[in-house]
């Protein structure tokens, strides 16, 4: 299960980086995505934080399962709108995220209590990525991407 967990983290991280730094930067993001994407990222922090910082008990297991289910539902919340803003390739990439996200959470459950350094590193990586998403898209994107657009013309 450890190999699946590590592979799922790698695939999730790779796919989200392509989505963020290729597709999002290419099309820019409307306001709802600028708030929604950090929310999606931070929804992953709750179950990963439980893995990283809690002992496995019956109550923490229940909380983990509920947090994982809510995180999986959260990431799908605005997909019905993406068809108007995203191309087919970006939508396909999102479908990969919908497969890998629960795989990370399910396999994470089975390695709970093991590999704490890796799990904590993953937690802080997700935290800083969510922080970047919120700050960049809500305070800097228009200036940076606007300048990039002006340079192309």
C-alpha cells in the first residue's frame, strides 16, 4: 500500500501542477475559480493533517473518513461549470484528479502511522500550494498575466 500511496501523491502532484501552471495560467481564472481552487486544496489538508498529526483511534478514523469524503465531494463542486471555461484536455485532466484524489486518501488511510516525514512533507506542500493559489490568483494574477498578455501582442 505504501507504493500506491507514494505513486498517487506523485501523480496527483504532477497533474495538479500541469493544471495550474499550464491550463490556468493560459486561460486565466474567473473569480469563482480564484476562490474555489484554494478551497479545494485546503479541503485536502484536513484529512492529510489528520494522517500527519493524529494517532489512529476509532474517533480519528471516523473523522478521517468523513473529511476524506467531504474533500472528494468538494473538488467536484464546480466541475459542471468548467465545461464553459475549459477545453476538453483540461476537463480530461480534471477527471484524472477525480480518480487520484480519493486514491491518495484511501491509500493514506492504510499507511497511517507510517512514513510520517513523507506525510508531513506532503501536508506542508499542499498547505503552501493552497496559500500560493489564494495569494497569486487574488492579488497578483491580473498584473502578472496581464503583462504577459501585453508582451505577446
